[in-house]
C-alpha cells in the first residue's frame, strides 16, 4: 500500500522560527558561507586570547586551567565553522545536516563558555583584584605608584570588565542561536527545494504600452454625431488612410461620389484603360499619325523615337501616293502637315538678263 503525499509541506525546524518567512524562502547558501567564515575567525581569535591571558601575571593561578579549557572549546568551534564553510560550498545534504547539528552544538558550547567566564569573573573577584595589585608590586616599590592608586585602579578595572562580560554574554547567546537558525533553514531548503522562491520571467505589463485607442480603455467610447456609442471604425483596404468625404463638400446624396453597384466600393481613380494596341503606341494621341482605313503602325522593340517617327512619316507618304483616304487628303491639311517634313531643294536663280 502506497502512502499518499501530504498536502502541505513538512514543518520547518524549530530553530527556523527565529528567521522571517521571506528570508527562509531565499537561497541561504551564500549567507551560510559568510557566517561560517567569520564565525571561524571570531572563534579562533577568542581562543587565542584565552591562551594569551593565561600567561599574564595579573591572572590568578586558579583561573589558568579554566581558561585553558575555554580556549580548547573555542578551537573546537573554529573547526566546526571551517567544516560549515566546506559543507555550504558543496551544498550536500548529508554534510549540511552534520553541520547543522554541529552548529547547534557550537552554539551551546559558546554560550556555556561565556556563562562560565562570567561566573568565574564574579566568584573570583578577590583573587582577580589581588593578582592585579601584585602585578604592580615592582612599581609600588620603586615609588612610581602608590598602593592606594594601584588598589583603586584594579577595583575600577574589575567593575568595568563586569559590564563588558555581561554584554558579551547576551550578545553571544543571541548570535549563536541566530547562526544555528540559518544553518537549519539552509538544510531545510536543500531537503525541500520547492520552498525556494523562484524568479519566473513574465511579459511586460500592458499598462505601459501605447494605447490602441485615443481614449482610456476603462472609459466609454465618445458620442458620435449620428447618436449612440460606436467603436472607432478601422480603415478599409481601399482606403488605408481613412480619408472620407466631408459632409460640407457633398451636402446631398446626388453629389456624392459614385460607387460600384452592389460592392460598396468607389470606382478606381483615373480614366479607363485604353484598348489593346493603343497603349503601346506612344503616338496614338497625335492626329497626324491616325490614319483612317489603314493599318496603324506599332513601335517595334528596341526602336528609337527618331526611327519610329521616320517610319511613320514614310508610311503616311506611301498611303498618300497609293490614294488611301487619310486625314491630310485636303490641300490645306497636306500643306500644313508636311510643310516641316518634306525636303525642299532650293536652287539659285539665274540673274535675269538685261
């Protein structure tokens, strides 16, 4: 029997409660890397400071062993954070799970170390102040400082250290829990990738697009002179620029331009096409070449205008000689038409003899 998948995602770890929901939905890999790196450096510095404090003369002998234990614990935390850097870099679920439990242990260790250090600071007050005064015994013997000045200085130093120790204890407690919460959230993301917030590419919003109509889409169409609300008509195929005949130019229906019957479209502009054969003759509109009863010449392909003119002239002359009825059969038309084309030979007249 197969188990049905749950409707809701699994509950997060308890330590995730310290992080907001929006933060838990973002990828925390880089955050864990940075936190683990700086935590390792901080734990290494604190552990080294405890080792350094053991060698000072102002530290009581009874605190040397506790300080050594605290230094070792901080070095252990340093190793845990270095392991956390490697686990976050590999992003492996087993490694991150091990780092999560190690980070929780490290948070407990750091908090316990600060509590122990604060308790030792208050319980060993007399020994700490006495060790501080003994460290200045040489200066008191030389007369550099008086005993009262050294005693006052050591007591004031202990009081000031008390406030610093309490502040460090509170800060370390909260920051260690926060770091463990980040590790828990990162482990939860690796185990359940669907909880991550993914960025989905979306089309540009239409509210920034150029409007298709001259008015807003949420407003009703404007009122037209004919009355009623109409959508703005689109231009027709035969009239792509939307040019319409104004009512002032054509006031009556009789003056309106004609349209093709039954089609609703206006006739094409310009005169009708000429009959076949006429359009190819560039001289069809000249009266002098339109013979009646004779076959009309057509310009040959590749023939120049001068050659065609000469051939047309010879054709007209041949028709006149053959007695064909032409346009220029009358004497006036003949003289006028061929006055500029006939060759006239002028001979010099002989001088009249006296």
